[in-house]
């Protein structure tokens, strides 16, 4: 089993959905039976070279999917100034010690779990990348401990946070628009790292809310991967990666 958030079958399913294709329609593009595609998408069948025509039919780079199956590029490590705490939803809550001090991104774990990483340091800010529950489940518990809280303008009022619009900066992080998976999605980036929420995973991206949002998913991935190549990307799920790796291997970037 891959350590990535998504397997090749997950990506096939996300792209098929984004292209508004039924299983039968997509399978026909690759010269496969609907049953074979269903087995690929449900991870009962491994993606292999015999399925490259399917990838091509969906507009994907099949070689990237083969490399994903090989687990290439899993040696990226967390920056030394970042701690990652896994939530009950298998999402990551991050603690980053930046120029403004300790910052929490996507609070979804109890505050006591964060205290062990804060080491007695005050909490300078809390950021939320988007409005899904697995990324803000403990916001109300954590927010009172922070000097400031920030979220997309469409989400900020609901949370009682300060609005942070794309292009604006707070506590050492600048906001980048990342709609598609969530309309209020933000990526938060500093000089050498970026917290991508569900806009981008290692080798993949978040599922579009609707087929009409699929173009926004792709544009968000391209926007993120316009950051400097050495930027370490810290997704809301799955392992860390880099812009350089994702430019070469992310199937959504290659569409």
C-alpha cells in the first residue's frame, strides 16, 4: 500500500468525475471494460502499463501514475521548524515556528496535543486553509489561545476570524487563492514552505466539489507549483513534498 494520500485509482476517479464521464464512458476511452475500471478505482486492481491508454484517454500522463505506484520521492522530510500532528480524520494539524512565533495551521486536534509542541511558547496565530471539518474541528477550542486567527474572507465571519484575502500576509504567511476543492480554499506560504490544505497532495489534488469546479482544481495546482522549486509543500493529508517533485510527477499538474 502506498504511503501517498492517493493511489493511481483515486486519481483516475477524481479526473473521471471532473471530466463528467461515467465509468462506462471512461472505460471505453481506454479500451477497457467498466468492471476493470471499477476495480482500478476501488483499488482492487493495480495500475500498470496495460492501463496507459486509459490515462491518455482521460488526459493524464500515465507515466506519472506508474511512478506514483512505485512510491518515488517519499524521502522529503518536515522542515525542522514544523511539527505535524495527525488528527482523528487523518488530516494534519501543523505547528510552525516562523518569524512571528508559533503558528497553528488547520486545528483539528485538542489544544493539549498542541501544547506539547508549543513548549510553553505563546500561540501567535491560527490559520484555516478551508472550511472542511477535518481541518477546523477544534478551531473553537484552539482559537481562544491565539493572539490572532485568519481564514478566507468567505469563511472568516463564520469563525470569528480576521479575513485574509489572496495576496495578503499575516504572521509570516502569505495567502494564495486555491479554490476547486473548496471555494474558500487558501494556500499559506512563506519563504521556503507552503501549507496546501487539500488543494494539493503529494502527486495528487483534492477532489473537485463539482465537475464544474475541476478547472479550478487544476488552476490551483498550477498556481501552487509556480512557487520556487525548492519550496517544501505541506499538504493537509499525506506526506510532505516539494514544488520540484510535483512539477515532474503530479498527475494534475501534467493535465
